């Protein structure tokens, strides 16, 4: 029996074992049917046609070369976008060649980087994570999916679920931050948003978990660099967000650029074949990153394209993005250097995903849906909500914000005051002219008693300084050693300060920045991120108090580059009291989980339901949260745990839960968290989760640096 058959056989067995009529069992039946179709199709395919399916091409348009290659069955997928995006018409024309002019009519799958929106551009992913709302993340990706699908995209290269702890690394902007638990939750939410319950239904696209794995740990924060990640850290920190996405049904995974402890991710059999495909039971396909297969030569583990291709396919990379080394695989099979079973497995997985997407039934995209992809009022409303919930208030001296019910003259100044390019690094088909700038948002939403000017004058009461880093300073291959505001903007703020007027600084950034100077010159500081199409409106909602800030940081903001890496869930040393630098503490400027509100939330009355619990027990931890102010507000209540003594050293704190609650003025709510011993497992030497007896600290808190503290014990 070949590999593919073994996989199918074992999955079939799983069906039989789970023989009931739950939605899951129906899905399994559908998959079984698909797999038998895949099996039949595979039998009809020549070796050359199989190898062709493993190739994802990049071509700015349909030229003779591409057309001939498709006809010869050499193209399994096309990367749409980057230099040129195929219109639906062009896409269908290309598809028609595959369907009508190839021997077997296997459809092409079209992939595109749908990162934080397609036409309606939402805040960058790092910002979205600061909403701490899986629901909103799911909805944003669902809108993105529907717009992309209407434009002929079958497959989104997202979500990126790389845990990211280095602000120098430009791609931190694409991530959901530094915490594994949050990354896992948002990974699932994003996959649900893209794929829905049935990925073949209208408006859904295939998700792609990327970059597998450990890409965020790039040495020195320099993009693409090698990574040194212990097996334990890999399993505890970097793999769980992928596993969560696989369990949510993600149908593709992209391998990463980085070298992991000496073996590039693209050639990493241990992680792709063993961990992802075997242990996690991932049954979709793995695509390499851009050029990454051929780059195995530059990594220094392959001497030529032939070797590079063999390393990648053997490691479990099913489809090669852009480079053409896999074309060599036909000869390699013929020369008995590679088993055809390995090719069959890869092709089987790709065909499986194409069937799941419904491409065999509906290979073409309807021309009539394109207009539906434009940003509508409803979608803009969602983008506005997400943008305002993702902004994080870091300072609000003497409650200068909100600027409400005041007759006031506001000057909106700074490099970003009229900026439309606040859509992050990946902008897909977002249009600058559709973006509401900070200035226009503040002007259009102002009450009649507010006057807005573009410069500071004698009548100015308050200055809103819009500063930040442009989308070309972060993103892929855009790492920085200096994480202060660029372009002399600190000096600009200092000069502004001399005017003697209060300054509210709004920062439009793609990474945690060193804001020490900004804090000194500003009465209030709001992190805006790159908020997308509704930038100005979302900002106005917060500035004028129509909404109350509720975003909380999902990455620590360091005091300086010298503190990096700085994240909340570090492990202790034997001398935790001596962890500071000579010239600086080890604490960041703002910790993970931090974010202010116009309300004032008080935490009291922590109750841990049991002091001791056995291995099968669970316990409830509760606290009373009171809104001690006269404005309604939303608070993200966080639960942290520390395993005090274990068989391996544990982080000083680990996020184990959170709730987003809204409280009316003076309202109190008791927030309960249930912890099962299963939530407290550690990995043994074989990376199997086990429950270890012993004492734990627990906190319910407003951020990772504070909290009401209790304790409990798991009995022997
Ligand atoms: C990036 C991926 C992206 C791919 C295709 C690569 O350079 O690392 O995240 O999906 O290009 O555009």
C-alpha cells in the first residue's frame, strides 16, 4: 500500500469508529468521498502531470510561456497579486486553459496575500489582536474572504500565527503578538473567518497558517535570519498556534524561511512531516514560502536545485512557491532517487484541498459578484469598530481625554495628520482614496462647538499630534535597530511642546516603539497602529468619547532596544531579584495586557474556590470588577497562572484566560474563570502534556504586571 493509501485507510478507519451523524461525522463522510475521488484521479495521472500539480507559479499576467506550461499540466497553482492582480476575467481565462486544454482538466488554485482585509482594509493584525476579541477577528477575516473570493481568490496566505517577541522584526506587525495562548485563540478565529463551516460555499477561501515554524524568533530581529529554538520552547511557545489552526480545519500551511537549529524550515522533516503531518494529523497541504525551496542552496544544505527539491519534498513541502526546482523531481523518480509514493502523497493532499474548495465543480468565478467586494457602509462600520477597539491608550494625564462637551479649538498636526497610507505593509486592493485620514475623521465627526485647524495658532486649546512610522518602515524585510519614532518626530513634538499647549499624541505604528521621549512631551498618548480604511472615524470616536478605549497591548513596549527581548512570560533565573541592567530595569515601558480606559476599574475580592484540588478537579477563580467612574467602559480582565515548582522551570506568569466585560457607571460584576487541571499541564520530555502536583500562584488582573494574587495546589 502506498503512503497516500495508508493515510486514506487510517482516516477511513477513524470514520468507522466515529460512526454517528454529528456535523463532524458528516464532514468525515464528505472527506472520505473526496479521498476516493482523489485516489481515482491519481491513478489517471502521469508522473509529469503529478509533478506539475506541485508547482505554484508567479506571473504578472497570462503570457505564452504560462499558457503553454498550463497546457502541459505543469501548473498546480498561481500566486495572484504582488505586481499585478488578475481581474476575474483574466483569472477565468487562465482557468479555462487548465480546464479545457489539459488532458485531465484539473483546476488551478489561485492564492493571494489577504492579510488584514482585501478591499475593506482593517487594522493590521497586531492591532486586531489588541481587541482581544476572537469574534471581531473572525468577522474581519470573513469580510476579507468574501471580498477576495468575489475577485477570484481561492486561497488566502493567512493567518500569520508566528509568536513574535522582537519589535525590531518588521513582521511583528503581521502577528498576533507575544503570547502563545492568544495566538492560538486568534489562529482558530481567523481560520473560521476565512474558511467558514464549508469552504466550498460562496465567499469563503482556504486559510494558510504561516510561517511554519519559529519565523518570529529571527536572530537579532533581522528578517529571514536563522533561529535557535530548543525543542521545549518550540513545543511550548511556537507550535500551539499552528496546532490550534489545524484543529480548526486550516487546509494549508506555509513553511517558513528560517533555519531552525541548523535545518531550514523548508527542509525540516522533523517539524513538517513528523510534527505537523503525523502528530497534529494535518491533512491539507504545505506550500513553501516564496523562493524558499531554491534558497536551500544559499542556506548551504543543497548544492543544486535537484538537491534542494529532494530535501524539501522529503521534508513534506507539497507545493513549491515560485521557484521551479520541483520540475527536477520527475527525473529523480525515474532514477529511483525518490519514491513516487512521496509525490503521490503531495499531489493527493493538493487535490484533496482543491476538491474541498469545490474547484472541480465550480472552477470559475462569477463576474457578477465583483461589485459586492467594495467597502459598504456595513463593512466600514465593522472596520471602524475594530479600529477603535484595537487602539490602546497609554497615557491620559488628568483625564485630558475625551474632548467632550467642551468648546474647544483643536489643531491636528504632524506627519500623519493627512496620511492615507495607514493600511500597513500588505494592502491588497485597498485604495488610499477610500481611507479616512485622522484630520478628516476628526473634522467630520466634530460637534459644532469644536473648531479644527491644520496648524497651531493663538486660539488653539489642544494639539492632536499625529506621528508614526510609514508602512515602508515595517513589514517583510523591514527590520529596524532604532525603534524610536523616525523622521525627527520626537524633535517635532519637543518643538510643539514649547508652544505651551497640551498635546495628545496619536502614534500610527506597526511595531512596539520606544516611546520614552513621546511620553515626556505629551499629556496623552494613544497607540493607533495602522488602522486601515476607517482610521479617522475610529480615532474621532475615541477622542470625542463616543467610544471608550478598551484595547490592550499584546506585545510589551520596551524602554529601549537594549531591553529586547522583553516579554511578560519569561522564565526566572536563580536570582530573580538581580535581573536588572546597570542602567535600566528589566521591566518594559508598558507591559503585555496594558491599556487605559476613560473609566476607572477596580479589582476586589479575589476568591479561589479551592485551596487544593486533585488531578481530575477544576477550580473557579473569581474577582469583583467595579467601574468606579461615570462613564460606561469595557475592560479586558486577565487570568494569569504561575506553576511554582515543576520538573522544568516555568514562566513567571502565563495567560490562561480573559474576559471582555462592559460595565455601566458604578456597576460591579463578578468575573469567574474555571481552571481545569488540563489547563495547567506541562510537557514531559516527550512533549506529552502531563499534570504535575504542586503549588500555583494565580492572578486576576488588568495587565500582566499587576493583579489580585491567590494560590492553590494540585495534590499528589
Ligand atoms: C512572505 C509570505 C507571503 C509570500 C507570498 C513571502 O515573501 O513571506 O508571507 O505569503 O511571500 O506573497
